[in-house]
C-alpha cells in the first residue's frame, strides 16, 4: 500500500466518512502504531491503526446493501440509551455503516456499505441526490398545503427554507415526496409547519435504489447494474 491519508484509509475500511474520521482523529480516538494520530498524517502498509483501542481490519471488498430499517431502530454507531441500533439489527459478516440516516420513528430504505468514499459522496448535500418517501398524516391534505411543500417551507427552528421538492398526492391523507436535501427530521418539520401530524413515514428510494419487496429487517446486496449506476451518479467508479 502506498502512502495514504489516515482519514481516507479509515473511510476505505468502512469505519466512517472522511469527515467523521477527522473528528475521531481530532478527539484523540485514533492511534497509529500505538501513538495518538494527528490530523493530516499518512500511513503505509504495515502500520497498525486502531480506533477507540480496537484494531482496524484491512480494507475489505466493497459491499453495498439495501436494508429495510424498521421503526424503532436507531441510526447510530453507539448509544447507551438506544434499545436497538442499526449496526446490531443488521447481521452481516462484513462491517457496514449507513449512508444517510433515518430517524427512529421512520422506516424504509437505508443504504449500508463499507465504502467510505460512497458514504462521503452521498452525504454531500451539494450533490442533491434524490430520496423518495411515502408520508401519511392524520389530517386531510389540501392543495394549498401541498403547493407550499413543493415551493419550500421556512423552518423556524433551523432558520432555513427547504429546497423546492416534488410532492404527489396519492390519497386523502397520503403524499409521495422526493427531496434533494437531508435536513434533520426535515419532512416531519415541513409537515408540522403546515399544521399536519405524521402517522407514518417510509423511505422507498435512495438515488436509483428502490426498497422494492423488502420487508422490515430484511436486506439484499445490490445487483451489479444497480451498483454501477449508483457509483456513476455519485461520481465514483464501481471497480470492485
């Protein structure tokens, strides 16, 4: 292995994104050959890297999974107060993590991977990758409320106006929404700002990957065609 930046190495091992790797290094949680790592350092083959005292395994073959996250499962690496976290709920022989979160009360499609470059590309808001949701509320939708969702909603608590998005009414109390940004609990905040209360929220698509016939708790590996298209859309090359 030629010299490689430590944050990129951690990302390539599927530990986290490069940005999160920088945070781990800054917090003094990463060591190289038994010594606390520093920002910007590079490593070579033979260097031993550990995170929180645990040795990092070598770079595995890249895998990408489509996983149906059930309601109640929390998207986090570790949380002492969470009853069930996604990395424990998904039983897969290779360590993978999520590329984009879903909140605890939401369900549906999560992409899980050990490819830090893919995670980085998908988390970059400027790329405007599409995510599609089915939203059911307690009240009956009005055309005025749907129009306001499409145009963008000012979220006072975040002091931001959401990007325009596609909204299709699928029933008196249900809509299909396609977002190109990922603000914290965005759809719940958007609906609440219009006076609507969400009963269920399911993500059915991320970029080109569909939830399809997966049931809660199930996962599948992406097909070769899905992987190739996903990487292409994200500006990467699926060479493994």
